[in-house]
């Protein structure tokens, strides 16, 4: 088994190491499978670097300049057990829109790249995620056919300084660029923070199940077409 390779980042309170390359043994002929990716995206509005390990332990090092988005991405990593590094700078003097959307784009691209040919993955997953008085249903199909159905209403326009409408923008950017079919619906809820958190945690848990290697799949692509997407 190959040694882990990690990215180190000084967070000011000690070095945070995010494991990126880990050897995995999924049976004969499947050793040292590394489902990792690094995406760098730079525009006139944002400068973003994302690195992930789908087979990590949920370690995260996130810095976007948007406190609420950092919180959501930290819990996304923790509950999906995907190691996640996000470094983003953007035109926050305008608003949070460009940075939030572009982080979703980059993370979606990283997930798609890390999945590769998607051989052996579970593919489908769904969960009902409670967060105090809120209940959200998240269902995912790693289909290669990007689509988002987002039925979520927020009682308030903002969570702190974060515009709640940007939750949908982030999910749309992620789903389109990851190439997944994603349904998110909050069945009921009253607190905007709880609603947003249930969406991200629900995605995390569904993603965790969907990207997992199915021990019975024997490296097969989970589609009668023999490929996903297209």
C-alpha cells in the first residue's frame, strides 16, 4: 500500500494536514486506487483551489472569506468523510455570490474528476436529515447527467451576512459540475440556519453512500449502458 501524501496548510493554530493520496485495496487488481483531485480556478472575480480525497476521514481546511460557507463546507467534509481543502479569495466587497458559486463549481469539478470512470461505485443514495425542528430529504444519483431539483424555502433572507438564496446557487453549481442528479427538499423547518445546515449535511451523507465502493460490483460501472452520462 502506498504512503499517504498530504497537503499542509498553516491555519495559524498549527498545521492542518489534509490527506489527498491514499492507497486503497479493493481486491485483486484494485490496489492503490486513489480517488483524489485538485482543481484550480481563477477568474477576474475569484481565485480558488480545491483538493479532495473521496476515501478520507473527513478532515477539512477551508478558507473562503465567508464564515457561514466555511461552516457548511467543514460539516460537508466531516459527514461525507471526504478530506477537503478549499482556499478561495473573491470580490467579497461586492457580495458573496461569485465566491459561493465558484467554490461550488470547483468542488463539483473535483468530485467528478476524483470519481474517474465511476467503476464500482454505489451510485444511488438518499437520506432524510433532521436538524432540530427541520427535516430535509436529499437524494443523489451519480449519473453523469447534471440536474438539480431544489425545493427549499427560507424564512429569512440572510443568515448573518450570508444571503440564503446563495444556498441554491451553491447546490446548482455543485450538481452541474459534478455531473450528478440531485434532489433537495426541505419537508418542514422554521430556522433558516437549521434549514441550510440540513441541506449540506444531507448532501454529505448521501454523497458518502453514493461514492462508496460496492464490494459486490467488482469494478463494474453501475449502468446497463456500460457507462454513466451521455
